C-alpha cells in the first residue's frame, strides 16, 4: 500500500485533533498504536517508555494472546543498537530484514517473532529520550517503505506531545496544589492570629475578675471553717481553679504566656511523665513507651512539654472509649530538601515525638479542622476544643512542626518534630 505524502499529512492532522480529546493518556497512546497498524497494514505497534536505565513495554496494539500476556515484562536497554540509533539520529530507523541486521538482537527478534520493524524515538523538548515507538511485521512477509516509516515517525512525535502534555499538566497541578496549600496555611495563620488576640484579651480581663472572686472566696472560707456552707465555698474555689487553668490555656494559645525554654532530653522527659500519663489514661488504655537512647536535646519549656503530652494523652483516651493502646516514641530524624517538598518544614535535624492510638480515627473533614480553637467532636461536657490548638501553638513556638495521620477506624498518629538544639553540649533536663 503506497500512501502519498499529502494523504499522510492529512491523516496525521486528523489523529492529532483526536489527541486533544479528554481521554486518559493510556487510551490515547494505544490509539496511536492502533492507528499505526491501520494506516500501515502492519501486524503490531508498541510504545516503550523510559524507566530508569531501561525502556519498559507500556502500550501495544496487535499482540497475539501468547505475547500479550508477557508484553508488560518486556524491556530494552538504553544502549540497544536499534533504539540508540533512532535516538541519536532523531529520525526513524528502518529494518526490513531483521534476520540479517546487526542492529537487532536475534534472540529478542525470535521471541517476539519480528520480521521487519520501524523504530522512532519519543523525545522531550530538550531532545532527551522519553521512549520509542515501533511498527512491525511479524509472521507474515511484509516490508516498510520510507513513506510508511515517516508515518511511524510522525505518530511517535504525536506520542511525545501526548506524554509531554501529560507531564506539564501534572506539573501545573502540583504547582496549583502547592499554591492552594500555602493559601490555606496563610488563611489558617490569619484566623489563629485573630483568635489569639481575642483570646489574650479575654484571658487577661477574665483573670482579673477571677483574682477578685478568688480573694473574696478565701476570706469567706476563713469565716466558714466548720460551717455547713464550707463545702460549697470549697466548690467555688475548685471552679475558680478550673477557670484559672482555662485562662492559662488561652494565654498559651495566644502566645502571651511567659516561656522558660530549656535544653530538654525528650526521652528522659517522657519517662519522667509516664506515671502522670498513665493516671490520665486510666485503666482501660495501655501506655507503651519507646524512649530512644541518644536523642538530641531540644529547646522547649518543660511545663509546655508536659502540656503537650497531657493534651495528646487526653485526646487519645477520649478516642478509645473501649480501651486500647497509646504508643509514644522518640527518635532522631533528618530531612533533606527532597523529604520536605510541599511542606513548610525546613530541612535539617529534628527530634520526633510520635503518639499513636488505636482509636476511632478521623475523617478528612475533621482532620482539616482539628487545630482550630474551640473545635471539638466531643460532647459539651468533655472538652473545650483548645487541647490540640494549644499543642499546635506550643510546637510552632519552638520552631517545630506537627503532622497528623488518621482514617476512620484506623486510629490516629501525631508526629511532632522539634528542631535539634544548637548547643548539644549543654546539659539537658
């Protein structure tokens, strides 16, 4: 079949228009292979894509059943003579007598039953190989003219355009996703800042009123010693104490509380808080500690570290109403530029505090809001919605980072990363 150049161009333009259809890339590449077989009346057409140091079989049309099953396992080395020539020349390579060609590996040709073949490289915008495309005659006698080989080259160029379009689309999507994450983080930071200013103002004013109430309550308690009303006065004192602790939490959240950062060994601190954590968790929740030896010291206020552990323990306990395990572990970690892509965590050395529970887990909608102040999924009497906001605030103040992994029915893991202290020789508490 002799195809004129004008017909060849017309056919390629028609195929190119179809390549813009919103169909999966796999379907478009297979369609190119099918077009090659239809236009050239050949037996088979394949596309191999570069994967590391080899070209791996990716798409095909016309394989017989016995070869089709093994096709995904086919691979060709980067230095294959036939493919290398196509890449180097940036043009088609035509072999009509495979059995006598030095370019073709005879064992491969026999296994794939290739009698004649055209190979055209798939190249990116810099001329680097993305893969290659073939058209073949297999068990029936046939030869490729240069016009037919030009058609394969044109189809290979279309395949390159499809691949590059997909690559650029994925890159644009990655950039858009990163931009959206940064915008969300900025909006969240602004909301938290506004909430922090409001919380600080309320806490200070409320604390002044509490001081007055506490003072008069102490005077009243002194006058009612041994009286029937003494227990009621004591309850007022306990309520004032709870309200005072709440104002402290608000000040922590708003970054207005005075800090006393010290060099802290997280493993040693975790071991020292074990008794307190077990009392908070209760009998139904088992605490499993994995305090690694030799962790680097971090700089944090020990009182705030205790608040972090207590809030995470309470959160885990409430997520396991039928009991379970809370695993708390420390370790040294280091992040390179590749590890932190898409996050706001600077590269460097960190100490990780990981807390994992067997609880009910959280869905994506809940995960998006867990650090919002006053957001809670608990009953009104069970929490203020400040616990995780305070954890996030403290970790941020230390220059650290917190990540949460969770799914419904699969528990929750909090990963807290604290920067290594700059002065590792200093003693850690």
